[in-house]
C-alpha cells in the first residue's frame, strides 16, 4: 500500500511539473515573440514585426504589451484598427492613465473626437489633475474649436508642470487665435523666447512660421522656415512646411523642391503618406497621381499607397480608372475601404444597382467593428451619401448604444429630413437604453403626440418630465401640447404663459405656443410666434399642424 502511495505521489509531482513546465514554456515563448517584435520594429522591419505580434496575440489575446506594440504599428499606417487596439488595452487596464491618454492621442490622430472625449471622461480625479491629462483635454477642446476651454486646460497644464515647455507652447498656439491683439502679441513674444530653448526650438519655429503664413507675412515665413530646415532636429514635416511656404509665396523653386521631397519620401511609408495627402489637400492631385504611379508595382499595391492612388482618382473624378485600379485587389483589414470606393466609382458611372451591392459588401466587411463603422461613416459623410450615412448611424446605435454621439447625429439627420416615425423609433431606443434620460422622454413624447402613437404613452411621459423640471421650456411646450390635444386648452396656455418671454421665442417652442394661443382664443397674440416658428426646420407633422391652426378663423 505504501509503495502505491509513493508511486501516486511521484506521478502527481511529474504531472504538476509538466503543467508548470508547459506554462513556463508558454511564458518564455510569449516573451520571445515580444522580444523579436521589438527587434524588428527597431530595424523598421514592420512586416516581420506584424507577423510575430499576430502570433503573440493568437497565443494570448489579452497581452497588453503585444497590444501596445501592435497599436503602434497600426498607428504608423494610420489604420482605424489602432483605435480598437487602444480601446482593448484601456478595457484591460481602465486604471492606467498612460494607456487612456494613448487612446486619446490615437483617436485625435484618426479624427475621432468623440472617442477622445469619452476616453478623457473615464479618467479618475487624480488623473485629471495631471499636466498630461490637461494638455490633451486642451487639444480635444481645440479640435472642437472651444478655444476658451482649450486655453483654460493649457494654463492648468503649465501650472502643474511649468518646467515642460511643450505645454507653454500649446498655450501660445491657442492664444495666437485670440481676438485680442495684445494677447496675440504676447503669444508671439513667448514663442520667440521658446525659440531659444533647444527642446522646443523646432516646435516654436513651426508655430511662428504657420502664424506668419496666416497673417500674410511672406518674407517672415520664408526666413523662419529656412531657419527651421537648418536645425539638426528638423523633420520631414518641416521640409513639407517649407514646401507650403514656397507655394504660398509663389516661389519658382517650388517644383524642384517638391520633386526632391517626393524622391526622399519614397524611402519612408509615413513620409510618402504625409506628402501625398498634403498634395491632395493642396489641389495637386494630378502631380501626386503621376508621382505615385511612377513607383514600383510592389509599392503601388501596398494598402496605404493604393488608398492614396484611389484618392487621387476620386479627386480628379477619374471614375473608370478608380474602378479598374482596385478591381482585383484585397486590402485585408481595410477591405471595406476598397469596396466603398468601388461603390463610389460605380455610382458615378451610373451603375446604381451595382453600387448598392458593393456598398452592402463594404458594410459586411466592416463586421460590425466600431472603428471601421466610424471610418466608413466619415467616407459616406464626405461623399454626401445620405442613405448610406443613415444606415451606418443606425448600425452604430444598434450595436453600440453607449455611443451617444451617434444617437445625436442620427437624430439631427432624421429631423432635418423629416422622418418623424424613424425619429420616434430612435427616441424609444434611446429611452430603452437610458430610462432616466429626460431628453429622450421629451423627444419620444413629442413625436408620439404628432403621430398620435398613443401606445407610447406620450401624455404620461410629457407630464412626468414637466413635473420634474417645469422651468425647461422644451418640456413645458411638450406638456402643454399634450394638454392641448386633450382639449385642456386653457390649462395648456397657463403652462406656456408661466415661461420667460425669451423662452417663448425659441423656435422649437414658439410654434406650439402659437397653436395653443389660437386654440385658447388669443389668436391676436399668436402672429409673432408663427413668424418665429416658420423660420426653422419643422417636421412635416409640425408644419401641417401649425399651418392648419394658423388658417383657422
């Protein structure tokens, strides 16, 4: 018996040793993958770095280090997948301020301001009291053109870290756009001082050059941009800034300088992308197309360059060439982009049915991923594709109900296009997701009253939100309209008359006040409010209601 117990014990030790040994091997292999990836990245061998990181994430999808490295690679190619990776990292480590701020930077790079704002909101109070947080909060506010808010945040960043000249530079940047000439002059003096500090000399010169261009000081811009190029720390972007100055000044050396930059950019995917993108934005699509078309086939078929070529064809309205250039390609993670551009070219060539099919394939290729939906939404908006924009917004609100910006965007779109029933459906969905959302209750009550959709209990909702906040003019108008429809016209008028005079002149309120005045026998007071109400966009049912009430004797 004792022999059996010893044997069992030894077998158990072997089993435990095997498990621990396997786990140790897995850990070693994962560390090896990451070490390889870092080595490849340091050598700018991004293809092999990508392959190794894919293996690392297949083995351990929640490896934060692997996610960070992969996000960095995605950012270098400006891929929307970078956003998903940063979001995954924050989900794994929500307490990490470093990763949260990295998400904000990525979102800003991809022009996803909503995500940047939401990421900032998730920081705890300690994080919000750091200079890094305040600096990015100012950057987001600047992107929203909330200049006072941006200035406040940059001032606080400077206070928290006065030794960091970058924060003072950002403060000067926002103050250059101030309406007070004295504040602008002060910002320029501050930048001149920063120009003497090696750590931020190039940044200060960039901002002073850009300011000179904005203020029409051609010779100053030429001098500053030349000084910037002579600095040992200058970047490719600084040579692009010099190119912009030469173009602004109509200098004859512009063409030769551009040709030199194009030759230099062929050795760097990021420089190539930046220069070609600048040419597109500067109205030089034809030149960019000739340059990109001259590159080796292996370069032209890379996703970033292929996308730039497509952008050139689209800018030049070369729809047949656009369609043919991406006919037999596969862009992998960005396949939805390729399909979307094919849809655009087919539509422009008059093949509406084929364009619709291709757009459907693009939507399927997105696979419901938020960052891809947002990227596709940006394209649809850029192309003024109203139906497709609406479809994408519905997809986002259905799949990602926490994305409040999508609800707001869709609501505006439905309202301006007069889709009252769809607006009611959206309001109902908002309320199901956020039962305490008073604005959602108000929107649902208003649309349901207009459509006589009593199954939505609009009278109860209107009364509930009014009693909770009787001073809100929108809620008061909805409740008064509810009473009016219940033939309680004088009660409705009492509710409206209790509002401030300025509130009654809000276009979204004035029409309902005019209807109630007319119904209560005070039509002579209604004319002023009719005039106000018809100056704004109205839902079809609102316009019909107002016009009928106005025409009654």
